[in-house]
């Protein structure tokens, strides 16, 4: 089988809440997503999606994804999309770095492989565990009381795991965590995610100020070393996210025992091929994981669902359903949450079909 065409589409994804805010005063109102379509000489078509969380979260941005795809796509014409190992090595040789650029192409090729084999991607990734898996809900940064109210509202939708966006001034963040902790119910899990927003001395004050709260602390500071310093001085369960950007840092984290949970974002690793490698390594090392991506719509959510559902239940800390945050659906058949949980599709490939009338005309078309 050979790739005959790669097209890319730009699509805006507005938020139900109007705005998503996190540390340092950063916020996004409309997510800029890119959908990739890979066509083959066998008539099988696969799709992937990449959606950075704006240009200020990780070293990635939406226009950069499309610029990289424009550079890479013509070189992939004639390649076999079902030979995922050679394909990824080819992409890495053709474009150094920029893993997020390659992510949607890699996911589209997994979609093709699943359709070619007649099985869902979750089975190619190892097979599903149980009937479904647990989701978390991110609580956008607002006043302490508003965030507590938001949590209660999301619990009514079935969520039991909550990621609280903190990372501003110490006193307000302590108040946020304290206010939200007061409305938790038995079985709820709370994560305070600073998204690198604290300096070490500020993070030290926060973990001391919430010493009596049962809360996970996520990515308090910018660097791995700063985070590890805070992890060493608290008995809170600890999550690493932004600084886990490859197998090398994952191995370092395991050797240092610097985190209880790590976040594996598909596009940060460069697609399902390398995210699966990271996932499988964590399984062997006994490290719990959140399986997710930077952001996205229906196609990203489908890719997340296949990787999450094929992760051993006891090691899947949580996952997410990004398509429920946005007002625009871009694909039919995408997985949907039910009572705070979700399941991977059972149809071949990713199991969802893009709505081409929503995507419009391609902004990149390589043949």
C-alpha cells in the first residue's frame, strides 16, 4: 500500500465555557486545530488531528504544525502507511525534531492500518481493558468559589476526577485548593495543576499551605530539577507533565522516582507510535499515567480513547474527553463520555469519520 495524497484542514474549535484559563494569565477562547487526511492507492483513507494549546504552553503552535506538514507531506508520497516503524524513522530523518508536526500523520496511518486489518486501533495497541475508562475534568482558573461551583457542576455530569488549574499567586492558589477540597465527596480525586506557574519558593509555600488536603500536585515549576526539588519536600502524590517530553526524561523520572504519575500527551511524543512506546515503558516500570493530548476535537479524542482503553486499568490514572469541551463536532462516530467515563470505538481504525462540510477546503494538498 502506498500514500497517494496528504491533505490538511484548519478548523476552529470554540469552547462551551467561552474561555479556558491556566497559569500566568494564559487563556484560549478558540482552539486552532489541524486535521490531516492521508489517502492511499488501496482506497483506504485515514485521519489524524493535532491541536496545540495555543503558542504559550509547549514549544508548538497551530501554524507551525501546518508549516511542518507542508514541508513533510510531499516527501511521504509513495511511502507505505502500514509500516509504522519505518515511516516514523523516515519522518524523523526528513524533519528533525518538531514531534507535534508528525503526530497527526502518524495517527492517520494507524487509522489506515486498523481499517486495513479490519479491527479498531485499540486492538492494534494491545487490546482493551474492561468496558470503559475513567475521565477527568479540567477546572479553568477562576476565583476559589467559582472553581468550587464548577467542580460541583461537573460532578453532576458524572466526573469523579478533577484537575484544578492553579499557578498564580500563592495565597489565591491555596484558597482555590482549600475551597474546592471542601466540596469533594468520597471517591473524588483532586489534582492541583500549576502548569509550571510557580517558582520553587512559591511552590514550597503552596504545598505547605495545603498540607492537610488530599490533593495531587502537578507540574509546579518549569524545569524537571525544580519540580523534583518540590517533590522531595512534600508527601503529596506528585504528577509530572510538561517536562515529560520523551523517553529520556521518562527514564530519568523512573530512575529518580520523582513522580507518582506522568502525563503522556500523544502529540508531544509525536503520535501514537511513540506514545505507545512511552505507555508500554510505564507499564513495565509500574508508573501510573494520564493518557491525553495537548487539546483537540473528535479525532484527537478518538486517538486518546484507543491508547487509554488499551492501557492496564490499574495504571491508567485518568484520561480526557476534549470533544465535550468544544462547541463544534468535526467527525461522526467519535467516542462520547457517559457518566464520567468513555470507551474506544469498536469499528475498524479510529472509528470516526470527518465531517468534510465542516472542515471545508484543504489548506495543504500534497499529491
